[in-house]
């Protein structure tokens, strides 16, 4: 009987204290991406033993497909959002398509939608 009473009164108590299910389940906002000015990446390769600067760009499209290969025929493997900073990899561009890395995601995007 006591357990049933507690189960009935617990939601009322939580509501009276200003807590709701949405407040309990609420997650913190993700950290913002750094700006292009804040990002400086140095890499070294077997052919260039000294680190070289890689360039970055900022996504300007609301939602930008990241593809497995250059071109609209490439399989979509992820998406980027406006304002995200991506690293442009040193691979040769394929037309308007550039090879990028954003966190764990590596693929090709159309350079028309990335400024920097």
C-alpha cells in the first residue's frame, strides 16, 4: 500500500517542485564549432617531412551532403550544417568537388557551398 501511494504522489511532487519529464530529460546544447580563424592544422607526410598548413572552410549551405566520391553520383555518407568548419584535405580537387574532413567524417563536398 505504501509503495502504491508513493507511486501516485511522486509525479504530483515533481510537478509541484517545477520538474517535468522534459526538464529531467533535457540535454545540454552541443558546443559550437570553432571559427576558421581559430583553427590551425599542421600535418606532415612522407613526401613532406615538415608540417604543411591545411586550409579550412566554413559550410554555407543549410544542409550539405558529404559523399563517398566526388560528384552527385557519389553515395551520401553524411551531412554538414551551415557554420561547420571543415578541413580541406590535400587531395587534388575534382572539378568543383573538394576532399574534406569534419571530425570522423571524411568525404567529398561541392566547393560552392564552403567559403574560406
